[in-house]
C-alpha cells in the first residue's frame, strides 16, 4: 500500500472552513453595505425628516387635532 496518511479531522475542518468562507462571501454581497454609505443614508433621512417636519402647520386648537 503506497499512499499518504491523511488526518481526517483536519480534512473535515478544512472543508468546513471553505464552506463557511463561501457562505460569508454570499452574505457580504447580500448584506454588505459600507459604513460610509450607511452614514450617508442616515444623514439624508435625517435631513428629509427635518424638512418634512418644518413644513407642518401649527394647530391653534389645544386638543392636538388639525
């Protein structure tokens, strides 16, 4: 019998790491939004909310209904 000795535990771990890396790459594509882009979107939403709120009319009645 000629061949090399293979540690099956190491082979299984290597296979599991390869599968985990593949899954991680898929998740990066799906969920990976850069931090700068998230901050930009948050700032734009905050500005939009501020502009929307500034256009509201003040009510004269004390019950809170328009």
